C-alpha cells in the first residue's frame, strides 16, 4: 500500500459502507470477511481515486473492483440507454465471461445490468444487450473496437474504467486497441488496474 492519505482498510462487510442490497449477495455467497485486496482497495476506489492492485489469482480481485463500481453506478444514476457507466477490459474471452458471472451475481439485488462483449461469438445477442441498455460492459479490446467502429456503443458515459490483467493485455499486443478505446472515454474517469502478475 503506497500513496498519500491512504484510507484505513475495510475489514468487515457490515462496516456501514456497503449498501444492504449488495451486502445481501455477498452474504449469500458465503464470504466471511473482505480479502486483503478488497479490504485495501475498496476504501481507495470509493474515494474516486485511481488504483493499481496486485494480488494472486483467487484473491477476490474481481469483487475488489466490481463493488466500488456498483456503488459508483448507484451514485451516478445514468441512463443505461446512453451507454455503460462502468467498463471492464479483459485480455481473454474466458476471463471476460468469468467477470460477467460475478457482475451478474453480485449486481442482481441492485438491479445492475451487465453484458459481455468478446470475439468468437455472434455479435447479434451482444448488440441486443447494448440496445436494451446496460450499466456494466465487460469486454475484450478487439470485440469492443469492432462494436465502436459499428457505432453501436457509446463510451461517453463511462466514468469508471477497469483494466483487468492490464499487463497481460499489453503483452498480448492490445495496447493500440486499448489506446483507441480510452480516447472515446471522458478524461475525468476513474481508472483501476488489477492484476496477478505485474512485473516489478
């Protein structure tokens, strides 16, 4: 943990910070208390600060960025018809679909809508989800760029951007695509990078 004015970690779920509807889903999932990466990164993310978080696979990273993202959505109250508020970029279809499962599970009680955009699958159902309107888009950079070029998604409302396994995306050569996506997102956004393998 590095930085100035670092807030105290959130070590209990019922600390009064987490809304009851989200808390209900966490309790239903059977988590006893926040994992170290959640405890440390939640209070920083909830202050609208940018975050770089490094923790090994299986340490609760996904909920580490989804929970503050959900609270951000509730605060912003944007119209889903105008595009997502939260965008999560992931390097592979496998990771993107895992993230979507978590987003659906933990966002259910709060009526937070999510969809997943990835290649190797028909665009039709993905485009229909976007037309209906969603709060959270989880995407691989290639497919998101395709849909941006088709002008079927607007990122003008994205104010919470997550790069999951950011270093892997860069290793896989996605930097030009990520740069192109980020150019479409307002500059005042909050950016969070979560990874298991960040090099020293």
